């Protein structure tokens, strides 16, 4: 789902982001709820130029927030792997330059615009100011995953995250 947001762009660059698990719900600009087989519910929440994913499944409750978090020192880890919860997270920051960023964001918008498991928010003033999220249901061993993209045209950065949750 492609949505045009009516809110100013909030985050400034990749180095301002933090990862928080089980954070309280934050005000969302747009929400997409994805209901999957097995009583699995995923809410994709656009927060400014950030995201929050809320997962509810039998035996699993998780909230992942990647955002500029007030009162918290910015810290977006490259990798988190928690065996006890089955949570795996990776983050990568790309700096593709102006043209490379435009091409990547255009392809992302085209790929995800009609995907019922995806939410793409475009911010006013710059078509390359995008936050996108996509759920990937039905992984091996009952795993559920999602990917996110945060485009920062002012710094020519693209932050990619990938999360996989395997029920324990």
C-alpha cells in the first residue's frame, strides 16, 4: 500500500536512529494491520520517518521500534540475535548518492505499491523521503519476517533493516 503522508519529515539522518524492543506504542502517521493464518497479527506503523512493528501471535508478543527516540542515545545496532526469544535483527546503512538513492526509492515504491503485506509512506516535499515496511509471512520453521527501508534524501542515506522472529 502506497500512502502520501500529510506530516513533515521528522528524522534527520541514519545516525539519529535507535532500536527499541517492547517500546510503548508511539503516535503513528499510518497503520496497516496484516492478519495471517494461525492467529498472527502484524501492525506496520509509520512514525515520522521511522517505523514500529507490533507482532502478536500465540506465545509471542513483540514491538520493534526503529526511530529517533527522545531521551535515548542514538544506537542502531548492525545485528541483534536473541536465541531465547527467536528474534534476529540486522541493519545496514547505504550511501548510494543522489541518483542511486532516487533509483532505489523509485524501484521500492514500484515493487511495494500494490503489495497487501507492505506499507510505503511518502513524505511531502521530496518523493525520495520514504519509509517502507513489508511483512514476509510463512518462513521456514514457522518464522515470520519483515524488512524496512528508511530513505534520507538530505543525507543520501538508505537504512535497510531485516527482522526474523522464530517462535520458541
